[in-house]
């Protein structure tokens, strides 16, 4: 399954979520890749990036990808366990962070 399949469902309440990584804070530990390899990947530079529709790395600063509902818990756990506090999960509708260092 790639990231776009099942994407846009968001949470049980039907709220679509997206995730992005702040590479300036990424420590390269790879915890996110261990939790959700369908969503995250380490590049040759040692930093984590989100993956797009065809499993390509999205290397533009602030690039986002939808959070597939079946992987929501894994993506949230990645954000919680990230030692660099660089994983941000936000609602697509209003771009408010719901998991990560800036979550309300």
C-alpha cells in the first residue's frame, strides 16, 4: 500500500490529516521509519522525509503527505517518540497541528 491509498480519511471523525517533517530539527535516528516506513524514509543525507503518492521522497521544505487511516497510530507514535520533535501532524482543513511539538 502506498501513502495515497486510504489517505484523506484522517481520523474516525472523518478529519483529513497530513504530516510533514522539519529537517532542520531531524536528528536522523530513523524512529519514524521504524514506525511507519510507508510514510517516512531516510535519505542519503541521513535525514527523514515524507513519501508521496508513488513512494517518492518529498524533499521540498515543508512538504506534506496525507496520513492514511490504517497508519494513523504509527504516524502519531512517530511524532511522540521523535527525539528531534520534528514530526508535525495537522488537519488539512485548517492546518492546525494536532500531534507534534506545536500541537494545541
